[in-house]
């Protein structure tokens, strides 16, 4: 009987050792799976944040693009108006210089003064609009760069997710 017990002890120890290796392997695999799930969850969250940021950037780009287009149109209108005032002023000055009637020349002089005032105001407004259009062009460029950066981050996250998927598939 003692002999039988002595023979069973190594068999029991071998079985325990085998069970312990299996348990350790299972624990290791569970840890790896947990890490893979955590990584996937974090990448998913980062991707959602990047997509949200992209949407916000696209909204900002749309808004700035509309403001920029409006500013360009207003600038074009003001430039056209300034050119019309300048042309009308040149015509009146030529007409005044060729008139011999003093009363008519005095009336033209008053109209010319008013046109010069309007021309100066329009020129000042044009300068302000040029400045505004330039500022909006800078904001538009920044918004376009923000979108490009967001798209690049999303593409990088896609590559990371693809690499993680490939790593998981290799492990199987």
C-alpha cells in the first residue's frame, strides 16, 4: 500500500503541475484579451472624438467660407461703387473745366465736393472690407488645415485599428 501511495504522489504532482500550467496559460490569454479589448475601446473612443472634431471643423469651415464669400462679394460691390464714383467724378471735372458758365461751374463744384466725399468714404469702406476679407481668408485657411489634421488623425487611427486586427488574427 505504501508503495502504491508512493507511486501515486508523482502522478498527482504531475497532474497538479499540468493544471497549474493550463491555469497560467488561461490567465495569460485572459490578460491579453483584456488588453486588446481596452486598446480597442480606447481607439474607438479616440476615433469618435476625432470624428466629432472633424464635424465641428467642417461646420466652422462652412461658416467661415460663407463669411469669406460674403466679404468678397461686398468688397466687389464696394470696389465697383468706388470705380463708378471715380468715373463720374472724372467726367464732372472734365465737364466743369470746359464750361464757361460760372453759375454752372459753381454747381458742379458742389456736386464734385459731394462726390469726393462719397469717394473717400467708399475708399475707406473698401479698405476695411479688404482687411476683413483678408482676415477671413486666414481663418478659412486655418479651418481647412484643421480639417486636414483631423482627417490625418482619423486615418492614423484606422491604420492602428487595422494593425490591431491583424495582430489579433495572427494570434488565432
